[in-house]
C-alpha cells in the first residue's frame, strides 16, 4: 500500500506551482481516505498534526480544522487549513507529525486543493 507521501507526490509539483502565485493568506482543503480498518489510527495521526498546527509552534497556521465522515464514510477525513503565507504551509508539510501521517502505509487517497483569499 503506498504512503500518503507517495500518493501525493504527483500533485506536489502543482501545489508548489500554485504556491508560487500566492502572496498573501490562503486556504487549503485536504481530503484523506484510509483503509476502513485503519481509520482510527489515521484519526489519531491527524489529531497529532492538528495539535502542532494549532499551537504557537506553527506561527503561520491560522486555522486547522478536521472533519471525519460518518458511518460508511468514517475512513474519510477533510481538513480545512488557513495560512498567512506559502512558507507556513511548507513548514507544516515538513513537520514531524505531518511526516508521520504522510508515511502511514494504510492510506488509500490524498488530495489537496489551494484557494487564495481575496
């Protein structure tokens, strides 16, 4: 099973290209789907990412909110993120908790959409 890092690798160049065009605050909507039997493990990993993202250690992260699907969609997670500048997202992606999540082997799908505030 590929890790999220491997799943996300094809989209990362487009993410970097989008970030190159952003000069101010922006939002990210990420969707992560795990194997159903590993959803609780993924929930813990995402919560670990959120703890750091919502702390003073990630100064450029303005908002980091997690939602989890219900019933048959409980293995799908939506993360709404808000950053003050592209460097903040770059720092977030290199954090230890995010790396633990991105290397978790039981993820089925990961995608990230970026929206510039105006």
